[in-house]
C-alpha cells in the first residue's frame, strides 16, 4: 500500500492572478480526492486547509498569471522551493483573459476603474509563469479538466509520462462520434487549432470550440482564418475569436494581430 | 433471385434481425447529419432526407419523399463499431504484492447487424479485414466484432459531389459479400425495394418478409438507378500508375502548397473508413494499486505518432500530409495488396478547410505529365 511508503510527496498549491477555478478543480475531483489526500501530503493549499507548511515541496501547482512586481518576485521563491513546478490553467500557461490588457493602456484602465488609482501598482503586461521561471509541465484549460490534473498527479507519483496529448480537439471530438459543427452547420470552431483535453464539450452541444485549451502542437491559424472568412466571419470577429482565455499564447496572439492588420 | 419488397418490409427486416439477437445499427438523423446508431424500426431511419456535400461542407436537406436511404454517406463509418475509437485492453490490480490482470475486453453482448452499408463501405470493411485478419497477426477486438456481423447493403442511386467510388472500382453497385443487398427505388410512380440474398443467413431473413419475384422491368430500372449514381460523380481518382507516381514525387512542390492549408487536425484520418492507426496508453491511478491499458484511434497527423528517441520523425505538416496520402494511395498497395482508398469522399467533405485528395493527386500528376517522366 502507498500509505506504508516511507514518505509521502509534499504538494503545494499557489495562486497568482486568476479566478481560483483551476485549483477548485482539484477540490471538485470528488471521487479521487480522498485517494489524492492519501497519496500525498497537502503541505500548502490555502483554499483547502489552514495548515500552511513551509517548503520545499515535491510538486507545486501554480495557478494564475504574473501581473504585479510582488508576484514576479514571489514566483521566484515558489520555483526555488519546488522540485516539480506545474502550471495549471490558461492564466498560468498563457496569461489568461486578463492578458487582453496587454493590447491596451493599463494605466488608463486603472484611472477609469478605481476611485483611488494611486494605490494600484501593476505591471503593464499579464504574462505566463514560463516567462519568469522554468516550468516542468503546463496543464492547459480554462478551467483545467480535473481528470487531467488527477492523471498528472498519478503519473508524477508513479514516475511515468502523463497521458496528456497535445494534438487537436478534433481527435477527441471524432472519437466521441460528434458531428463536425463547422462542416455540417457552418459554425466557426477553433477545435482544429486547439489542444485536446476538455472532451470536446462545446461541439458535443452544437457549439464551436472557444479555444480554452490554447494552441495545439502544430496550429495552422492562417489556414483556419481563411476558412473562417469563407464561413462569413469578419476580420474583427476572427481576431476576437483568437483573443479569449489564451489570447497571449503566441500562436493565437499572432493570428489575432494578423486579422487586426488585415 | 431478386425479390421486390414494399417499403413497409424494411421495418419487418429490422425486427427480424433484432429477433435473431442482433443489435441493429443503421442510419439516423442527429445534429444535422446522418449518423450510425442503434435503430429499433424504420421510424428511426432518415426518411425523406438527403445530403449535399462539397469539400469542407455538408448539409442535410429534404430529399425524395419517403425515401429511407436517400442520402449518400455521413461523417461516420462502420469502423466505429468494428474498430472502436477507444477500447480498454485490460485492467490490473496490485493484490498481495502481485500484479493481477483482470481480464481482456469482452465482445459486445449482442452481435451487430449493419443496415445500409454502401458499396464503398463494404469495400472499406474488406480493406480493414486485410489489415486486421488476413495476416498471422489477427486483431482479437476487430475479429470478435467482425466475424458474426450481419451485413445489409443498400446500393446508391445517387452520388454526392465528393463521391469517387466509380473511379476507385468500389461502387456504386455492390460487389462485395453482403448477407442482403437492397436497392431502393423512389419516383413519382411508387416506392419499392429490390432485395437479393447473399447467402443462407440472408435467405432465411428474406424468407420472413412479404416479397414477390422482381420483373425484368424492375431489374432494369434498379440497374439504371445505380448506373446514374456512377454517372453523377464529378470527382475521380486516376489510379493508373499511382503508386510509382507518388513514390517518384516525394519532393514535389505541391506538398508545400497543401501543407500551407493543412490544419494537421487529423479529421481526415478519423472519418476515413480504412484508417486504422491506434495508440496505446497505460495509466495508473493515484494509489498506484490499479492500472489500465487503453487503445485509442490515433493519427499520422499528430506529432507523437512518429515520436521516437530524440523527437518526432515527421515534424512538418508537409511530411505528415505526404505520409498520409502516400500510404493511403501507394504504400498501402505494397503493404496490403490494395489501395487504402475506397472513394467515399469523407476526407474531402469533413476536412474543415476542404482539402481534396483527388485534386492533390491530379496536381502532382498534371505537372509530371507536362514534365519529363512517364509515371
């Protein structure tokens, strides 16, 4: 039995600029949660436990993007304490929806939104964790799929490669027997350029893919953009399609900027 | 001997097959397409529907009134039943310090009966038979599903714009072995079926239906209807010398042009009724006490497909598209003794950007013919 092994791996969960949805996915994994709690020591997880133990940690799960000077320093400390650092979700992996500000003037937002803007200190850009420290694995999604998180934890504990493919949503979609929404309905769908992992939820409910899992391993955004135009999408609409949760992932960013210029 | 059936007999046919213990699988309308699913009676069939297909485009629309098989082919093929998209190969538990394997995949509880198998699909099943059953390496998952299957073929009397079975020699008339072969005739004067049994099982089922011997005139009309499905085909694949053509043109500039359009999304391989590649995934749970091995459809368009020590062999989309097309149309012949393409046109229709393999081959052939080789 695992519980008889000499030392349980220590897991920590850290939050940066994010909505907490990804770390909630771990609490949401009801069927597996007890097994996880039995297999690892939850050393630091403020959202779940008051016990906040000091590092070092075997696995650090990092949620959120870097948007402040303080966070830019804090991520360095997290990295120093973590043997394996895994980013969870689109914020940590691509900068998140808040990276939309990267195309705008953030000081103007601060002036408009906050009554006392002098108290706000922020960076100009929302950036992914990998721009600041080396990352061992990036778990995609907005939010992440809790089965993928459990698989990642199980694989890390067993010392094996996680079964988390980087190919397109289309493989998952077709394996499930869904009818292709762009071909059969003319609905624009980011599935062909988006990484699998969600289980093709949107196409299963007759909607196009929103690209929550970010760019797949070899995304041809230029070709998909041409096809979106054939389906009647304007350049502004296409640009907006690429600018959602993974807007700052470089392939989607490039695609959206090319449409903006067109 | 061919028999004439009234359309009501199709419902009786479905029930006769179900009575024999088959899970009857056939065409039905779901989410704006004709898909294959379990059917209980003729009420589940796509009555009055037809499809309009082009590269990257599929639409259902009203077809001949009352026709039960008035469509051509939808996005799915029978591959989804004979070679399932995901199969658990085994699971294992750690018990008393030992690793115990808990059984292999069970065949489906009921054998399958396929209703509405097109000529190109029969050809595709024959191609997969050669892949999975012909050699000394037999696939038990495929074999357990394939061996007992009852095949009811339905000949096409119309073609989609993406069909090219006539040029591949696989249709539209049914040439492969089916237990029953039907031809549906719908016109202003009436609606009826021709039925022919292809063996003892088929004869037994046919004997339970109300039928009358077909007249010469009825046979002639059915023949004409199937011929018109061949005549309607606007796409064709020139197959003469195609193996050498592709082998001699690995560096043709056309591969770069198609790579600029290819999404490497793998849709063509998923919808192809003969593409058979799979990956095997081992997984353990968090406790480390339970493990499973799964087999899933994979594709030569993924990077991991060609991953070996040091990286992926086919990292460019050009290399991946070329691999797929050259295997399908050329090296398949060396490997399995026939083309891997049956001309169903699914890869053309269901490519999200409408890449057309007949056009790609034509482009390569065209420039070669104007050049200096006689391939």
